[in-house]
């Protein structure tokens, strides 16, 4: 009964968090659990693959850092797609490096979040990814400018953070169609 109630409000979904920074993993773990998500943590791509193999039935979304030692984010996503072709993925990064958000989306990402971000925004994006039928709405926050509240499509580019550039550039973009 309680599990059904949590799922009805977009909670109770499983998230695999993959980041080589322990502080980021710990903050996301605490914040996402507080938001009602079940959370698995991995420090690198190989650990993520092992956890996903063991818990794929309960993991709904992968929150994946782009730049990591060993298997980076795109390589990890490609390996996860070998296991589950329609896997839901949200990339997060403080620095894209040689990647672009468009390239990450072509690889199969539903969203790309730029660090630093607010945990509430991460939870909103993940909740929307687990409920793709939600409509699109933007709310204004006096402190942070326009923010994503609910999204029409699960494939968005969300930018959440503290800098003026990031605060003023929250963008909604539909997923590019692949031929």
C-alpha cells in the first residue's frame, strides 16, 4: 500500500548513481533517498555494470558522470545499453571535455545536468524520466531564474546550478531523432 502511494507521486523508483567523486555520490545518495528514490552507488563504470547486472529489475534510471577513470560515462552507457537497449540515462558533469550535450543525447542520454546542481532539480528530472507522460511547465524562482518543474518529454537538457550563466540558461530541448 505504501509502495503504491510512493509510486503514485513519482517516488520509489530505483536510481543507479555513478560518479568517481565520493562527496557527490554521498550527497546524491542522501538527497535522492530523502526524495523517496531507492539508490545504488558505484564509483566507476565497471562497478556500475556489476550493480546493474545484479539489480536491473529494480533500477529505473542511471545517473552517470561523464568523466571518470577507466570506463568513462559514454563507454559505461554503451555497455549498459548492451544489457538493456532502452535504458534511461541522465548524464551529469562539471566539464564536458571533448563531448557535447548533443553528442551525449545522440548516445542515448535522456538528460544532461551541469554541475553544480541542486538536489531538488536532479530529483525533478529523474522523477520526470520515470514518468514520461508529464506535461511541460516552467516556474520562476526569484533566486535561480527559470527552472524545470515538469517536462513534456523525458529527453531534456537541464542545467541547474549557482552561476549566473547556468541560472539564466535552463533549456528544454526535445531528443534528437535518430535515423
